[in-house]
C-alpha cells in the first residue's frame, strides 16, 4: 500500500514539474520545441492572462494544453495565430470558456409565431374589407378561412426562415432550384386550401363584424407577445 502511495506521489510530482517547466519555457520563449512565432504567441498569451488576474493554475493548464496541440499542428504549417486567433480573443475564451453554439429555435415555435402573425394581418385585412366592401369580404370567406390560411402561411414562412438560416450558416444548404420548387408547392397548397375552405358554408365560416376582427387581432397580438417572451422566439423579424 505504501508503495502505491509513493508511486502516486511521484507521478503527481512529475506532472507538477512538467507543468511548471512549460510555464518557465514559455517565459523564456523556448517552449518545448515550438517555433519562434508560436512561442512568442504563448508568451504574449501568458502575459495577457496574468494582466487579467487569471489564477496560476488555470494559466498552467491552458499553456500545457496549447503547447501539446501546437507541437502537433506546427508540423502542418499551422501557426498559433491561425489556430487560436488573436491573443486577446484566445485569452477571453480561456477565461470565459469556449463559445457555445446558438440553439436553433424548434420549427414548431417558428411556425406558431408566424401563424399568429399572419392571423393578425388577415384579421386587419378582413376588418378593412368588411368595413369598406362587405360584399367582397363575404366572397373572401370567414372565420374558418382565416384559421386555415393562417396555419398554412405560418408553416410556409417557418420553412423559409429555416432555409434562409441554413444558407447563412452553410448548414444543410438546399439548392436554389429545390427551394423554388418547394416554394411553388407551398403556394399551390395555400391557394388550394383557400379555394376549398372559402366555399365552406355555415356558422364556422361566416364573416364577422369589423370590430370583432379588430378584437381578435389585439388578443392574438398579446398572445404572440407572451409566447415570444416565454419561449424566447427571436427567429422572425416581426
């Protein structure tokens, strides 16, 4: 048992010596066989971390890790600046930790948000039509038409936002022709659904009074604002 403890103590002591040796060599700009440029980078990084009041242990751990990586990468012609960026940025990354990839908003949240937005816009449009052209509003359908077209429009807009986001980040980039084809399909679906639903008779699809549309728009505006805050939806410009 005593032998094991002694061995562990020797290993810990050896690790401490190696880490301290790295720090000393960085200080002397001769860090374990690194090129002059890479050694200078680590030297500046060490000074920057010290100026920012980073603990000695954290500095040692960072230098040890970076040195080991640079020894391998520099044989490929990769410099520390190219690998880690400016010294100040790398220092901030060490202090704050690596940047976290932004979490993509789920598709259903974007669709819901855009569907509510379209519902408000259609309510306003129907209110204006009902006020100034009652006959036209009867032709354009009623409450059921409003719901169905808003849902389809919300899903379609969510799709476009997702595609646009993927194109900006070069993630799952969809060819332009396929985007246009899917756009055409969505338009056909929307027009077809509108054509079918607008002719549905009965109470559920009758036109409402302008004031009712305005009230509905105001209520949905409040609901949408609440949901955007609750679910932190920031994917749409509206």
